[in-house]
C-alpha cells in the first residue's frame, strides 16, 4: 500500500457512500491531512495538471507547485502554476469565479477548487490554497508515469527514410507515451507511424518500438505529441517497455516513502 492508498482508505471510512455524486470518491478537508496530501502531490517540484476555468468547455494544461511549510496557517500557503497556453487562458483565469485543478497518480484522480490571487511574474500565476481535495479512483487502464530528466532516459525517432531526430520523453504508460519534439525535426501529424528507440542506461534497457502519433498540442511554446505503441504480439520489446514503466513507478514511490513515510501513522487520525 503506497501513501495515496493509505490516504484514500483512511478517508473511505468517513465516506462509505462516496461524495460529489460519486460512490468511489472521498473528501480530504482536514487542514493537516490536506497540507500533507498536496505536499506529496507536488513533491517533485512540478507535475502536469489540467485546469478547467468557469463554465468554459476548454481545458488548459500547466504545472503546479505548493509554497509554504506544512503546519503553517492557510493564509501563508498558496499554489503557483505556470502561465497558460494559449494566453487567452490567463485572461479568463483572472476573471473566473471557479477554477478547478485536476491531476492523476497511479491509481487516483485528485480534484480541487482554487481562486486566482495575482500574477507575481510574467510566467507565473498565484492561486489560493484549496479548502478540500476530492479523490476518485483512476479509471485509466494505462497509468502515465513522469520521466525525470535526471534519469537519462533518451529517445530517438525516425519517420521512414527521413533524418532521425531526438525528442524528449515526458511521460510513459504501457499503452503509449507523451514527448516534446522542438528544434530540427520532420513534419509530424496524427496517424504517422514512427520508429522510436528508448534507452535507459541505468536499467540496461535499449529497445526499438513502433508507435503511431495520435495527437499534438503546444505547451509553453514547444510542440508536444502523444503516441500509441503499435504492439502486435507480446514480445521482448513489449517486456522492456513494461520494465521501463514499472521501474519509473518504483522510483517515484520510493522517493515518496523516503520523504514522507514519517507521516503515515498520523494520516488516519481524526
């Protein structure tokens, strides 16, 4: 059981029938537990989040940081997010009555409501600390895992006979991955089949795999792409991708246990 499981199960006893019209949802609103939870969620410095602004039908992507010390008054705690792409989102966020932040872990989805406070810098927005977080079980079959640049996981790609290029893998799951491809590269579009080479020296992993592009977007001015693995059979290549995902998950979980394990005994207390 990891820390998110522990938090969820402890809250589950308080909400056996669920909350927010969802039977599998629980609410974390105790000040201490709330601060601990958000500290764990943002411990890696920056994590991908999705923002929904007011009744707007569009979602915006950014990253999140918690500022302040655990145990501080809520007045001394706040959240920072990077300015939104496209920029119209920054205008909307300043005038919105309701801003919802959503993020995912291996097994859970976390949702919180915040308010815009100010823009302390050109590329930073300051948001209020949430009063509660709603946790639901994650329904995705393939959970995405963020790849830390310090791990030296490299990615090479080639489209047909065109010149190879070197994108950067952002996150990966058993079903596919998300990557940034700025700089010198061929034109990319959904439906293209590309050969990728994944390498992780610490894991002694080096494998080539086919993938199909399924979407693209712009974030912070850089082009990002999502690709789906084109596995036909369960072979050595698929086993190596599974090993990469499992190892990345293990590193993240071990980091959480190391930094926040001393809270575990206190999370379930009233």
